C-alpha cells in the first residue's frame, strides 16, 4: 500500500492547477511523459534494490558504483531535501487545518510534526500502519474521483449527456503548442517525488526482495491510473482557462459535477496527503542519517536505537530540521525559507540522474552476483538508462533556461557541490582517526533486523 499511495502527493491535488493552466487540456500528456521517466528510474532502482536490498537504498548503490563521495553526497542531499519538505508540508497542512481549527498556523504546523514524530518513534511497524491508512485514503479518493468523472463525461449523471468538449473546444488540446508538454515536465516530476521511498522502507520488511519486486512491477499501473487517468478526466471536466496555480482543479471538478461538500472532502484528502508526506519524510530522512552514521559520516549518536529498534536520535534530528524550516517560514518567508525551498527544488532530479548512472555501472556486477538471473531487470539496457539520463539532463537544462526555475537548479547544484566537497574533509578525518574507509554494504545492513524489531 505504501507503494500504491506513496507516489500520490499533495502536489497532484494542488499543483496540477498550475500545470493545467500552463499546458491546457493536454496536461495529461505531460503527466504521461513524466510518468515514463519515473517508471524508468524506478525500474532501474528496483533492479538494484531487489538484487541487493539496503537500508540506504540508492545512496548505497551510488557508493558502490560511483564512489564513496557519491553515496555521501546523495545521502546528505536527500536528508536535506526531506527535512525542507517536512517543514513545507507542515506549513501547508496548518493552512488546511485553519479551515476548521482557528489556531495560529505555526502552532498547528508544529503539532503536525510532533504527531508524525511520535508515530515514527514508536516503531517501523507504526510508520507502516499509518502510511498504509494514509495511502489507502488517497487511493480510495482517486478511485472514487475517477468513477465519478467517468460517469460524468460519459453521460451517466442524471440530465447530463456525454461530453468531453473541454478537451478541444477552447484552443484545442494544446493551445500553447506541443513544446509546452515537455517544458512542464519539471513541475510535474516534483509532484511524483516519493516513488523511491518504497525501496528504503522495503529493506526493513521481512521479505525485501519480494516487496521491492512487487512494488516495481506496479509502477506503470499506478502512474497510468492515478496520474494520467485522473488528469485526463480533470481536463475533460474543468475548462482549462479557469485553472489557476494554487487552486485544486480536482475541487473545481467536484463542484462542476455538483458533488455536495466536494471542496471540504478534497481538502480532507489533501490533508491526509500532507500527513503522509510528513510521515514518509521523517522516516526517510532518519534512515539517511542512520546509514551515514554507520559509515562514520554522521554523529555516532544517530545510531542509537530505542527498545523497539527505531533510530530515535536520527528521527529527532530530522524533526529538529523541520522545526527550523517552520520557524523560517514565519520569521523570514521571503528570505531564509525561500532559499531553503529553492535550494532543494532540483535535488530529486540530481538524485534520479545518479540512480541512472549507478545502474549503468552496477548491472554487470549484479549479474555476476546472481548467476540465476536478476529478480527485476531494466528494459533495453543500456539504451533506456542512457536515454533516461539524457532526459533528466534536458529537464535540468530547461529549468536553468526558465527564469522562474533557474534559481532552483543553481542552488540545488551548489548544495550538491557542497556535499560532495565536504567528503574529502570527512575522509581525511576518518583516516586520521585510523578508521577503515571502505565499509562493506553488509556492515550497513547488519542493523536491518534490529530496526525491524527482530
């Protein structure tokens, strides 16, 4: 269920308004193109994760394929990304809650972080249970929306005939030209962030290979139905010219269909999507710190586990980062907080690019390790991995050329360069301390049973 719902974020419900306004009715094509990109990245990651399950997931594969510096930089960068996202989502959740609870936003934001911190501190099973229900609510909401939308456009609603004219009536399917389908990919890919979390979580399950294989094999279905299918119906129901950034076209579609309390229902769903993001963000960030500590590249206190096997200090450190971001959102929204958001804006694309490069390098190694065959294999290797990497580079280049996203690329690249630049210093300190530099993957994953509570 984490695999099913983890890819459905608040970005789908809220961010799709900006995409619909930018692209027009053909916005579902942008989601399809982006979905193919995510599908290929997840297939490559699934190949590595199924063959060699690891708590650090892609950071450990980058370390094996590209060198210790790559794993170090990826882990710290990914931790930073999710810490910022935790703060951002807490603020967004607080704004949603103010529809019903009239407390100061900063109080509500901190309360949300504290709630998810308590969930993660309890146990990995507790995280999984909460995420199961959060994911279930999101999946159910999308399925119900698709059912209602199909009934509406096919004329099954009382007094309503079949109608998909909004797809072509006002300027056609692509009123701004076909090129915009690809330029909008940068905005859409950020709304699909989280698909990779399942490989981190699955490493702590009792059957990691089976879990990862199953999750990887359902990526195509999830993207096709939840993103492309639902956006097709949104574009068929909502006039694209009325779409506005920051407003959910799903709410507009429910209003057009005349669903009672549609706005409140969808806002509740978005709130659960925010809680899901907070829950997963703290889980993933804490595991990155844990892996870094196992490598002697983060404070050793991050290895401390409570009596249920949970890395408590790693979770609390990530929570503290979320508190800092919430404080920045209210003390310096256009300064520090804006900088934090922009400096993490293109981080996931950089990480996805490194996943592609890691798979290209590791395929022969993994094939030798498993002479009986890999549980999951990337298609058309090495052509598709190379094409995918080139596509990510093209997206980053497009973002760099766009004045609205240029700062995100620049600051994210600087953040990555800083993380990679710090590694030689860390390596020198480790050498002076007489520590072994090349820790094996097994030394990291020795802790997996303990984290699971076994």
